[in-house]
C-alpha cells in the first residue's frame, strides 16, 4: 500500500466523524431556534406579546449567545464532556421551559411571575446555545482524537462547515415549529419533544464520536445523565395534556368546554349555566349574557339605508351573521375569517349562540386574511357595485399583525369594496378604557377619506364600548347619522332613542384629534398598550 493510499484510508474515519458531528450541529441548531420561537410564542399567548416584548426576547437571546460563548472558553480543553453536559442542560431547560412558564402564569402572579421565568429562560437557553459553537469548533478541529489542525485555511474551512450546518439547522427548526410542532403538539409537548431531540443528538455524539476523546467513566456518566434527562422529558410528554389542562383551567373562572391552539391564536370557550364565553389568546370576545347589546349596536346602524348585501370582516363567531339574517331584504352575506378553527367552533360549540348562521345558504364563508382578501378581485362574491354595508368586527389591535387592520391603508381597501352609498361600521374598542385607541380609529378612518360618526353603548361584560359608523366622504357631505332600519326585527336592546343617545360623549371621553395609524407607523398598537396600563 502506498503512502497516498494509506493517508486516504486513514482520512476516511475523520471524514465520517466530521460529517456526523456536523449533522449533530444542525440538529442542535434546529433545537436552539425552536426554543427561541417557543419563548416568543409563549410571550404572545400569555403576556400579549407585542413588538417591545419580541424585541427584548430576541435581543436578550442574542446577548446571551455572546455571554455563553465567552463563559465556556476556560472549559474548551475538556470540549467533549462539556459539550455533552451543555446539551443535557439545554435539553432539560429548553424542554421544560414551556411547561414551567405556563404553570407559573396559571398558578402564581400571572404577568409578573411569567415575565421573570421568560427572562430567565431566555438567558439560560441563549447562554447554553452560545456555548455550543466554541465547543463544536474545538471538536471539529480535533478530529477523532487526533492532533488539531492549525493552518488558517483549515480553520476557515472548519468554520465554514460549522456555520453552514448551524444555519441550515436553524432554517429547519424555523420551519418545523410553526408548521409541525406547534399545530400538532402544542407549546408544552412541542418544547418537550425538541428537548428529546436535543438529548438524543447529544447521546449520538457521545456514543459514536467522543469514545476516544473522553474516558470510559466519563462516557458512562454522560450517558446516564442523558438517559435521566430523557426520562424526565418523556414523563412530561406523557402527562403534558394533564398539566396543560389543569393550568389552563386555572386561568378561567368557568369550566372550559372547547379549546384549540392554532397557528394564529389560542381559542377557549367556557360555559357556566347559560353563560357561554369565547376567549381568543386569553381576551374575552363575548358573553352570551349580554353579547346582544354589542352585536345589535354593531350591525343595525350599518343597515339603515336598506342594505341587501353585506361584507363581514372578522366576526367568525357568527353573531353578526345571525343578526344580519334576521333583517328583511338581506340576500347576500360574505363572511371573511382568518382562522378556520374559529369557524369550526362557531358551527359546533357556538351553534346555539349564533343560531347556526354560518350554515345558512345566504352566507358565504371565506377563510382568508381580511387585508389580503380585499386586495384581490372577487367577482363571484362581490356585487358589481360593491357591498351595501361592510361590518368590521376584528379583535382589538394589541399586536402589529392586528394593528395593520386598523390602518388608513386598510380602510382605503374597505372603501373599494363599498358601494357609493354604502356604510361601514367598525368596532373601535372602549372610549373609556382605551380612549386614545378609540379616537385614533376615528381619526384614521377620516384620514382614509371617510365621514365618520363615533358612538358608544354600555355592555356590562366590557363596560363602555365604542363603534365608528362611516361613509365615503363627498364634497360637503355630512357624517352619517346612525339610524335603525325601518323594518328592523324586534330587538332586545337597541332602539332609535338609545342609538341617538349613543352619539353623545361626556367630557372625560371627549373627542380628540390624532394622527392616523398607518402600516408604516401603527400608532394604535402602542395606544392599546397604554390604554390597558
């Protein structure tokens, strides 16, 4: 055998060793990004999320990466065993993070306790992920226990391979979390399953790659530690449903009768006696005790001109559609809802509350984002001259995603779907609890070219609640006067006298001119945050 053949033969184990280690790098990177995404998802679901919370988590995580890389430097001479220890700790902490945060939010002081756990989890996970890269770089250069290569070219190649595997793994993790783990396993089991993958990757590295780098005693200790951590996460996976159910029920005063966690939100329906309530991401959407006050006030002022076709944006609970079907003359209702799970719950659990409205042949249900749907032509659904009325019944704009649906650009799109003499009504939040957000909505609609009349009613569950009735502004045109349809069905709350009084605002919630909220500057999101403080 020649010297060249001998060198090639000896190089084969090193190549296989590096390939397997790079695969472990990719797996660990995927787990690291999933842990960060899980923290962001939990922040949104439990604490409302928002751009400030998201920025702090991302910035804190990246800072922790740097701290972890620096902290691990003195231990690089023992890279093999330290890597296994780091992966074991990362698997346990990351795998338990969702369950711990969920339990703290439910059983302790929700916002304060969960914020501290979130900050601690971000720091620990970020620090451990940051320690991985120096350890893996050291192991890659060491080869299979042989002397490290020190040339600049070899170092550059090693770093390039490490970065490629790391970034590819991050891409995989970024896709797996929203499309596989979260929708199919949920937050608690999804994080636990990721921890299991993390521990299995560490075990593979220990058994097949580090046998000649660490002693037999160290290898046995490492594998036993990984097995114990793996057992802990398996127990969590088995009992995750019980933990989640118990913790979730602690957040609600009434028994939960339906639950869905979708790619968009957490949906909860509770019921006690005759009171059924819908919650989205923990926020109450309606109570059947008094939702008729809200729904009647939202729907009928938009029908005062004798509407025959109505577009409903949001309102996937079917309550607005229920009232529209009671009004004579309406023969076409298009319901646009983003989350198909809301429609499913409306057709099953909430069937009695909405009287089966979404199954009526006059109602066309569309699953789509409201802004995206408005931007595309729909000749099969939209009347040639536009809808006679548009009802915008969307959740409060407490996140940037929802804030764009309260922007001047969004209301301009709504105007394109409206007939020349049509009316649009928007649920605008509370002029008492969130006054700046309420008047911001009014100012934004005016900036989009509407003549607007704000009005408000009392809904016991929500308190003082406001709406904005608007029509496309024409030269010298006055704002529309809220009126009842002449042939309105018998209602439980709304009548002409109540509607007339609803346009009067006391001095403590008096109108205020504000800059509009836009896609570029979603001011209303910040208004909502200050309004609830």
